[in-house]
């Protein structure tokens, strides 16, 4: 998820006849949140990087691998971004990459996590600098993972858990 000074605006409630102000920043500093969630464990792992590239993806895989439960194996659902599909990635033994068909973000539960974070914490903000963006992203991820049941409620897909104990 890209977060930065050129973020979009969202709808907000206001009294009829009023025009609430929403900040809009025209600068271009941004950070990228690489995150993965496990709805079954209600857990997530993320890193915040200045660029979205192969190096950042490699660090993301290492972070996920370190957070996979002992003896478990993670299936990481990904789109086909260049840094996801490059042959330069060294995929840890406890992770399998599962690529989505083109133009199907609705199949990736993490997309709902990004939408939740943008709507709840990140919209209508003006950041001072890259460091401010990075620190805010880290704080927002900590809030998400600290809220018991939130990841499970956002990322669970009924069609993906048929026949599985919950």
C-alpha cells in the first residue's frame, strides 16, 4: 500500500448545509507498507519501505517467514507486480507464493486491510515529511494488530474456509 502526501480524500459526515474542510497535500513524498495477514491467527506482519522493489519484497518475505507459526506454512497471495514475480527473490522454505489472476484484487483479503487502514486512520491527513509518513504507517499497523479480532473480521472469506474448523 502506498501512503504519502498525495493521498486521496474520503467521504465524511457533516451537518446539512455545511462544507467541512478536508486537508489536501500536493507534495509527493510517500512510503510503501508491505503487509501480510493471517485471518486464522488474527495476526499480521509488515514493514514500511521508501520504495516498492525487489529488495523491499525480499525483506518483506523475511519478516513474514519470521512470523509464521512454528511448524506452519504460509501461502502468500500476491498480484503480479514486478517485484513479486522476479526470479531474484529467494522465497523462504515456510512460504509459498500464490499469484492471483490479472485484474482480480477482490480475491486478495489484504486489499480490504488497506481499505480499512486508509478509511480509518490515513485519509484526510497532511504529513510533514517521509519520516512522518513512515512513523504514522508503523503506528497504524500496530493499532491494527493490537485490536483483537479486527484482522480476522476484515480478512476472513467464507468461501475460503468451507469445511475448515474456525
